[in-house]
C-alpha cells in the first residue's frame, strides 16, 4: 500500500534508510535523515511510503512542480534492503508520477553516475538520460539527470 508519510513513521524509516550503502556514501545518518524528513513534512513536501504488513518498506520524496519551471522533481526514492527487487520501487515511482502529472507535465530526477542499477530502472520506466552534473553533491561523484514527459 502507498500512503503519505506519517510523523510516527519517521524514526524507523530514517534508521532503515541510513543502512542503505548509497545513503551512507552521501553521509546521511539516521539522525540527519530524521531531521530532513521531519523538516520536509513541515514544509509540506510530498512524502509517500510503501507499507507492507504494517511496516514501512520504502519512500518517495518529491516536489510536484518547480523543476526548470516545467515539472516535478523526485528528490529521493528508496526501498529498504530486504524489500528491494519486489516491485516496491516501481509502485513508488508510479505514485510520484501520478501526483506530479496533476500539476506538471514533466518528471525529473538525479541518479549517481555510479548507480548503474538505478539508471537501468529509470530507463525501463520511460525516463531519458538528459545530462550529467559533475560533482554536484559529492566532489568525486557525478549526478545524471533523467527526464520523462508525463502529459
């Protein structure tokens, strides 16, 4: 089930996300993630979670408009380790697109250049690679921008 993130979900979700190797590489500790998610809730940003058997197993964090004055931006999509490769990410991506298309005709996201699996995932879901931003977040890691026309 996909539903909005509730404040009570934040501590456990942040702890689970912090265990993911990619988020650890970007220096996202459980405490930093908890603070960032709580702040995002306070700003009214969109945060959807995938829940299975009463446990949160994934997150989509996004804005539905504003990117290049054209579309939404998927800030983070993540599925907790044991629940990866079971369709949770695809469900969260679909939910992001469904919410974004209500106000924007385009979807944008960034992927670490070293994350070949994520790049294949987005290509399979109709996204096009449109450019590279060298050292945007980490000096030794390029970010690759992907785009999809929604409407």
